[in-house]
């Protein structure tokens, strides 16, 4: 089974104010209900029923959701005071460098962070001394004063491996109460190339356009944090506030505080590219059939002591959709059902 998407939502709910249970492990466990604008919507039917009012019905592109679209690449515009040819002309490498970041204060080209040439412009008042900008193992650099551009132009050389043959790795100069620092990492650099970079920057900066910071990115065609908004998640459980959402790779975490909330519920929404074969394997791992859905569905409950989970998966014609709800309550069937029904209805 190929893993393609994963959304995590953290919902805080109140454990206080509930009746005591005869089972000590269930003491203080809250009752969770789905909030809506109509009391009839609290009763949700797997085979139909009314969608909770808080959840969007905006269509979801199945090709994007199940990972069948190419990632979206966003390139930066040009550096405002240094062209690519000059920057890359200062180094020797067989690797393909990409313009990763541009702004009026920094431009970076690299293969990855270990192979890079960067230019950063800092206030002289707050800039780290050039003498402390080492390359390896805290060995102080060898500093060779240069005739320009600007003032205090300096070539920095690394002496870690060969004191008798130090390697150039950086160049700095001062201009308009700012320090311009050109640095290379993991590549061979030359004095001539670094000096050419410095001269172009010094000549271009006074008339350079003002730009917003831009970064190069390659992102999946599907952003799991767009499935629901924070306010939709908050409204689903009658919350009066929401704190944040965070996306990392295929994960999205929503933190929501209900009107009476202290404990946490996690809701994981999973998207798999799979078919009936995958469903058969899941059934062999303890999942059971769920009746009432218009598509095949499986459910599994697990008890981790203080936390319990409801795992609900449905076989959509385009792939497998899953929702796992984890928290202190022993029964999250209704909540998992509401989430997965919403996703199934929106997939196109």
C-alpha cells in the first residue's frame, strides 16, 4: 500500500464535569458530540444523512489527493544585485546549482546546503566579525586584505587541511555602513571569481530594485492543510477558538480548543493509492466490515490504556480514504464517520 497523504488534527476537549464511570480507566472521559446549526445534524447516517454544517463541501481533486500529479515547483526571480552567471562563475562544481533564495539582504545558490555560494548583507553594527567566520573546526581563517571594492575588502582562506596552501572560501567588503559577505561551502572557489562577484554587487546595489523575499520550493500538488480550515474544525465540535495549524511534508496539525476543553484528540486523515487487494490485507489485520456506506468500509478499535482510537477506512473508486481518531474517549465512531463521509462526498 502506497502512503500518500496524512493529516493530523489536535482537538482539545473537556474531561471535567462528566459522571463517574464504574470503570476507573474511563473516569472523567468526556462525551463528544458534533456541533451543527440544526440538532438533527448531530445524528449522522453512514448511508446518507446531513453533512455537519461546519465542514466545507468544496471538491477535492482525486488525482492530487492520491498523489498522481507532479509536484509543483516554484522558482525565484533574479537576485536584485547579482546575476547567476557571475555568482556561479566564482566556483568550480559539476553539480547543478539552483537559485534558492533572493531578497535585498541575501541571495543563495546551491545544490544543497553542503554545496553552496551565498551573499548576505548585514548591518555593520550587528555583523559578526569577519575574523570569527571560520570554515572548519573553529580554525581562524587566514585574512588577506584586498584593494576593493568598498572598504576593508578581505579574502578569507581556510587553513584546516593545508596551512601551506590555504583555500579561498569567502570574500567580504563594507559599503554604506553594511557588510557584504560572500561565502562558499563544499566547492572550490577562486580569488578572481569572488572578486568579480564583489565588484558586481558593489556596482549594482545602489540602483537595485526593492523586492520581497522569495524562495525556491517543490511542493506536493496536494496540501493536506487545505482539507479543512481551522475554523471548520473548531466549529465541528462546538469550539469557540482555534490556535494554529502546521504542515510538515504530508502532515497537517490543527490545534483547536472547544468551549470546554483540556484533553487532546488527534484526528488522522489518510489517503492511499489502493484497491480491493489492500482492503483484504487490512481485514486480515483485525479490521471489520462496516455496513451502511455506499462503498466498502472497514473499522478497527484499539485501546492504548489512557488513549483509544477509532480507525475507519473506505474504498473510494479512486483510492482508499482513512480517518483515525485518537483520544481519551472509548468511542469516536461518530466523529470519524463525519470526517470520512465529508471527504468521500468531496472527492472527484
